[in-house]
C-alpha cells in the first residue's frame, strides 16, 4: 500500500478569511476532478461557516455538499464535519482542525492549510513532524 499523501498549502496572507477562501477553491477543484472530500473543522461554527461560503464564494460555482448528519443518503461528494468520523469517505481529507484526527489514515490524501500566522505555522510544523514520523509522503505548496 502506498503512503498517504499530505499536502501543506502555505498561504502568504494572515487575513482570517483567506484560509476559508483557499479552502473553497481547493474543494471546488477537487470536486471538478471527481474526488470525494471530507472537511474536518474544529467545531460546529467553523463547519457552518464553510458550508455557507461554499454557496457564496463564487457566483458561478456549484459544489454539492452537506453538513455531516444532514442531507441525502448517499451523501454528496463533499461532506463537512467536526465531531464524528466520516462514513463512506476515504479519498481526500481537508483537515481544518487544530489536530490530526485518528482516522486520517483511512484517506488516500490529506490537505492542510497554513495561514501566515505564527501560531498556525507552529501548529503545522508539529503536524508535519507527526505525518513524517508516520511515513506519509509530504508536499508543500505556496499560495499567493
């Protein structure tokens, strides 16, 4: 079995909304490429924020999604959660939480966003070391 790919997206911006908008752009790209993505947030407020942004961040974009536990069965290709392990998702995990979830290894790929804020960068360094220790294939990308 090949190692899990983990992509760190390093944002040049320290604006709070930049992280959310980049997340929407990455989710849109993943959806159009046919991927199923689970988005892990820290709490319900963050999950509801990204849920709303996916409807409004771009006038001409439509990304079928729902909050975990809501919506149709089977779920759309993008699901947003914060407190439960996802069912039926094993393609991409967009980790917007402060921790690496214990179920990360059920996914083929993990994406992590890093704002240009020192506390977030330090947290990402810890994540990077943990993923490396677990044998993941690590990549970094600079985002303007």
